[in-house]
C-alpha cells in the first residue's frame, strides 16, 4: 500500500522524482509542484481509502487547480478513519479555515469492505491562497448525535440490529439521536460482506466528535454480533466525548498542520489528551517548519466533567499558495516585455454581494497588430 500511496502523490503533482532501490528498502522522493485537476486512483485493498484521504485533505487546498479525484478500494475497515467519519468531521473543520464552496464535497459512490474492496469515493476540494487563523477554544455542549449503520452483502436487518443496540446506550444521555441505515445492493456493495457503524456527536458550537467500528473481514477472526458492535461503538463515542476538545482525536494532526500553514497570526485550539501520533506529528512540524506550539494543560473543572484538555497556540508561518502568486509574477513579465502597467483597484465586498474581495484591473493596450496578416 506504500507504493500505491507514492503513485497517488505522483498523480497529483507535476515534476516529482521517485527512485526505489531493487530490494525495496530505500526510497528517494523529490516532490514536485502540487498540480491537482481530475484524477482517478486505484488504492491498495490492504488499507482503507481513509488512509489516502488523510494526506489529500492536507494537500488539496494548496493545489494549482481544484482537485477532483475518484478513489477505488476499501471504504470502511478497522484500521483507518472511514470515509463516513472524515466526511462528518474533517470537512467542517476545513471550513473553519476558509476552505469552502460548492465544489467541496466527499461522496461515497460505492461501499467496499475488506478484503475484497470494490468501493468508490469522490473527493473534490477548491484551492485557497491563504488560510484563516482560528480560535477554537470553547467546544460547547453536545446537542445531537447522528450516525450511519451500513451493511453490504449481508441481511439488511443487520443494520437495524446495530441501530437498536447503539440507541439503547445513547438514549440514556440525550434524546436527539438519529442513526441512518445504509444498505447498498448489487454492484454498489463491493466485493466482500460486512457491516459497521459510525457515530458523530455535534455540539452547540459546531464541534464534531466521532467514533466508529467495523466487523471483522471475511475469513479473519471470530464473527462479530451486530448488537455487540453497536454497543461498543456507542461506548467509544462516549469515551471520545469524555476526552472532549474542539477537535476529535482523528483530526488532531490535521488542525495543527492547518494552523501552522495559516496567516502570520495567532491560532488557538483546545484539544483532548494528545494521541501518540499527534505528539510525533508536532516533532515533524518543528523539523519542517520550525514552528513551536505553546502547550497549556487545562485541568477539567467540576462543571465540565471530562478528561484534562490541552490548549495549543501557535503563530502561522504565513504560507501562501505558490500557484496563485504565479499570476502576480505574470504581471511583472508583462511590464518587462511590453512596458505595460496595470491599474489595480481592490473592491471590498459589500453586504449585498457576499464573497471574497474583488480586484478591478485596468490597462491601455499596446495596439499589437498581427504581422502575418499585414504582409499580404
């Protein structure tokens, strides 16, 4: 699956250089420019599509062209975040940083369970020149819980049994619970049987906390009862709510990366206990960007029962999307070659016209004439 991941990076970039030695033990990778565009990729069935999507969510906003990619493989497994969870938690998180629009979507076209796979996912993301700084310090209270119980190539009743067992635990805490059932048939159900559940708790301040479980792959391990899976997943969600924070443990590294790449302004986020993956990721941020986070532990008070929280603060490096600035460079070339200067006026967007600020460009043409026509 590592080779499949490298091939994916090669498809979304322009000018990458990849060398792997004969024994497959060393890799030389020289990254190219992030290009984007329309891409299709067949992922390895050893890891779920979520493994590849985690990297794409980090890179997609900085492409030269908006990314529109179709990924094929396993949509739900026991190792990586499922597409359902990333859709419910990572997409709203990116919207805090100003990455939004009609072209921003993550859609499951077909489901695929391990070991056969056969799933298909569409991900499209617009590009942004700069990211907004964020202040996510108040998670709020849980107001509703939503979920998706899915079953493929098994009885549709499996999904209903999962829903009943999960609700039996969650109903004790909150009344606003709705768990959808998704039973895909025929070609849309992939190549292997399986079932699972993903749950997302939404707070009053727009924080999303998630948990998920999937059944054992066909032919591996003991069979899992749908009732047990539903109960265990509900308990995992309650544990995630106990950990708390403005971002769930799945997306801790994503929010820290986007804060690092934001404008040269202070960003703050309140997280639950840091996962080992996040701690290692902070070391990488220090190595690559020389960015240090201020880490303050916030012991939980009596009124807010739950785990101890961590307040992460940093100043962004002011990263700007190079493919966007190249257009400004082009204006300099026009001045060099044709001695033409543009009058540039910024037009701040009014209340009636919501959107980004506009730029009015004015120039006088040089009166160029096509010589090949005048020679006649």
